[in-house]
């Protein structure tokens, strides 16, 4: 005979089994092991990293003469558009969800107690990690380009004009530039907060929408027809394809919550891997997607940025022109007295920043010839524009050149367009001018005798190469120098021809 207590126990068990929705789901203990590092596949959300372990060296027998480098700002605490469109709605959905329907065990159990580290009033602010990364970049550049920096020793009296670091006017750009200066210069030159000592080093702020200096460091902000919204349509078409498989997988992991997830929620969780890691050092969202799913979201971003700021936008070469044109002038390296420039002083208008603690530019950057390394800090769009103008990643010998459209129904793994390698936080594009000397036994590979017998003061025998995050990339159509670089004369013609083709700013940027 069954006792009353045993009968009560059986009734209770039956009741529990009859109400599975009221029990916390016990997920499997299986764990995803990633072979790739997700943070290196998040495109513009990827924290700073160098895709190659060491920067590509110059060809044998060659040495740097001068360098211009365009640098995206460092890691921020979230992007306002991405938060409003994608991450914010997911965070709100999770906050309202019944946590008892989430698993107590397994890799998704963190959702029960997870709280967002992102705060709406801190979006677009430079993170502490961003400051550290930017300072590291300064040290990295000091090691890589040490011969191009001013003498670190203290000196009495005024010497050459100040070494200038240029920055767009958004606070995240300014803070990135300050941290860079703190990392690349000794304390007596960097200034207390990285603004420079005003003698040897000076940080210069250029207004975002200024059209005085050939459309500023952020040309897209001075182009009235530029927009990124339309790029979401093709990107979301691919998101619909790959998010379907993830949601199907999650039905066996977090069935109750999976039924509530939209395609944008899948994207939000993958975005949060990046932004939470930036804010706190790590994120559980980085460990709940497979390698293939990380490659899928990377492809999502590649599609988006291809259409917004890459080869898929007709505006890209127009917007890449200003910096390249200025950089080419700086690489020529003529002394200011011999440059033929008029000493134009900009009075009033967008150049004079009366409310700023940083000095506004009195001369455009291309009138500065007294330094050998020219760094400029900007937004994520500009390195991509420059890549298009320089025709990077676009050789016809590549399996899928960067200018070829990206399919929206399947992922192309051998594509050349990789936004993670170009516009990650602190992603940078450098144009390096170098000269080569040597004997017949040591001359660089690919050089003719008239190329390597360099005469002092003769830039026509120098070479230029494009370097993206430490990796030398070929400027297709300008590759007649050693190891895929370009002869100086060829480079100047290459730039001039492209300026002639894409120099009519008003025809494409002024709204009709």
C-alpha cells in the first residue's frame, strides 16, 4: 500500500512534469570551442589588433624617407546607431524576459544574471581599453618609424616648427590622438594630457565638417549626399539567411527564449561580444557561437561596408581623394619655403575654434613640410574610402577582387574585401615613401640599375607602398617597384589621374 506521503510526492512530481514551462530549462553541458578569435572578425567593432604578427619589412637595402598615416580612433563604449537599431532592443527584450525560462546550466546560463555594460549616455565615448590601445599604438609607431620622429632629447630654445598630430574634432578622435601622443613621445614633449608641449609636439583639431582643407579629415561629414542607411538592406538580406540556422540551433539550447529572437537579436548578441569585451575585458557572448557563425557575421559587416564605404558606393573614391592628395604632397617632402604655397591664414569660419582648448589649424596640413611622419586621426569611414581610391585588394588575379559585389545568399570565403583588416578600432592606412641603395649583389628584388642608384634629393628615384595595419598591400595599377610597391613618378601620375577622374566633389556631394 502506498503511504500518504509517497502519494503526495508522486502527485507533486506529476504536477511538475505537467508544467514544463514553469521549470528552468536544463541545457546540455556541451561547449563550443572556437578555433578562431571572434574579436578579430567583428569588422568595425574589433578592438585594435595587427593582422600580421610583425609589420612587413621594407625590401632589402631600402630605408624610409617619409610616411603619412590615417588612423581610425580607438575603441569606444558603443555606437549610438548600432545601439538604437540593434543592441538596445535586444537588451530590453532580455531584461523583460522571464529568467525562470532560461537554463541554470550550460553556456547560456549566463543570461539569467546578465546585465548590459553599455550605457546610453556613454555611447561613442573612448573606453579605457581604447586609451590603452592608442597609447600602445604610439609605442608601436615609435618602434616602427623611430627614425622619423623628432629627437626625444630636451633642447633649449626654439628649434624646428612643432611636430603636428592632426585629429578630427569628435571627442573620441581627440582622446585617441592624445593617448597616441602619450605613448609615442617622452613626457617632456607629450604634454600633461597628450596635447603636446606646444614646442616640439602639437595636437591640432580639424572641424569634422570643414570644407576649407579639401573637405577635412572626415570628408563624408562634409558631403551632403553621403548616407549609410541603404547599406542595411543588402546586409540584412544576408543576416536573414545565416540567422535562421542559428535560431534553429538555439531552439535546442534555449527553446523559450529562442522563440522570441529576431534576426536583429542574433546580430545584437554578436555585436555585444565586441562592445562588452571592450567595456569589461571579456564577454560570454563570445563563446556561444561557432566559428562558422562568426565568419557569417563578419560577412554581414563586409556586405554592409562594401555598400556604404567600400567599392559598392560610387562616392568612395571621391571621399578617399582628399587625404591621399594631401599625403602625396607631404610625401614629396619639399621644404615649406620651396613648396610654392601661399601662406594662407584661415580667419574665422570653421578653422577658428574659439571654444576649443586645442589650437585650430592656421595652415592646411599640406603646408607642413618640417616633419617626416604625418599622423591623422579620423573615423571608420575614411580608411575604407582611401583603400578604394588607392585601388587596394582589387587585382584581377585575386579569386574575388574587392570591387566585385558580394553574393547575398551564400558566404564567399576567398573574398579580398575584409573590413576587419581595414576598419577595426585604430585601423590605419599608411603611405610610405622609401629609397633603396645597394650594389648589384644586394639590390632589392625587382629593381633595375637606374632605380637603386639613388641620388640625394632626387625623389623621382624613390618608391611608395601602401601599408594597412602593418601589411603591405598592392595599389593595383601602381606596382612597378620592388615587392609590389610603386615608383615615385608612377605614383604621382597614378594619383593625378585619379584626382582628375574623381575630383569633382560638387557634382556628387551637393544635393540637387
